[in-house]
C-alpha cells in the first residue's frame, strides 16, 4: 500500500535551516506530483510547496518563496523540502502528500504522519 514517511523535522532557531525528507513506497513514485503541506494548531492545513512528477512545475506559497526549495529524487523515491531562513511562523507539522496524477493541479489522495518543525524563541 501507499506509504509516505516524513523525517527531518526538529527544533530550529530563527534564521536556521532544516531539510525535510519524504520517503515513498507502494506506488510508482516518479508518476505522481507531491506536495508539502503544513498544519498549525488552530489553523487549517496549508500548502507550502509542490512539485510535479517530472520536476518541470513547482509551486511555493508566498511565505515559502525564496526561502524554501522543493526537489525530488525519483530514483530514490524521495522528495525533499529544503527550508532556509526559518521564521517563528514556520512552526508546524509538515506533511508529505501524494497527488492523484503527475500534475500539482489535481488533488491529493495519500499523506504521511508528518514531521514536526518547531522554532525556538
């Protein structure tokens, strides 16, 4: 079955960096777009970044643009989110989500359990 396992979260300081990883299994990873989304307590799930199956299309929210980079290694069935210049508002549970197709414009049908990112004060 489809599995998405996130890792790389932790405690970081403002201005610091983290690299999140999402290891996928149970499906042909290279055929599907992937999104990183974030859940903050008291708020809904929000997109952070997404990448199409062939890496030709990427998406970033305004808050992530210029600071985060999404990339994938299809040969390793893994997608990454490189986060730099971290800010307190980056705190949240980060989820990796598989899209229905190779396009980021289609919805998602699977997600992992998440990895927590916490910014120290």
